[in-house]
C-alpha cells in the first residue's frame, strides 16, 4: 500500500470550490475512478455543508463526484482554495469505496 505522503499530486486553482465546479473540473480533465481529488480541510468542510444544504442530508461514507473520490487532505499539503489531484491513486483502500 502506498502512503499518501509519498504520493505526488498536481495542485490546481479552479476558483470557488463547489459541487458544480468540481464536477466541471472532473469532466474537463476526464478524471476516472482511479483518481482522487484532495481538498484543504476548510474547503472540504464547506463542500460538505453545501451538500447538506442542497440535498438536505449529510454525506454517508466516502464522497464521490461522478466516480472520482473527493477526500480531505490529511497531510496538509493542499493550500486553501486549491485542489490536489492524485492520478491513478493506487494508495486507495477498500474503505474508500464503501
């Protein structure tokens, strides 16, 4: 298993991080179920609040847009208001799909 700290990822600025802007980014970059988007803790929390406001319920389990996993960056390497993209994220665990 690969440790997230050992992974390399590209940082991107996409403007305001919303469900819609992430969906557009995923579509534009043709990200797949093998890829992961990492968010700064603040941005991840804001995204979860947006989800709760929009759908009137909290996220159950892992959060996917399309088939791309969206996770909080626990290594604190992704700056606020940017996203980290891990292509071919072989460090994923079974729990990431549940």
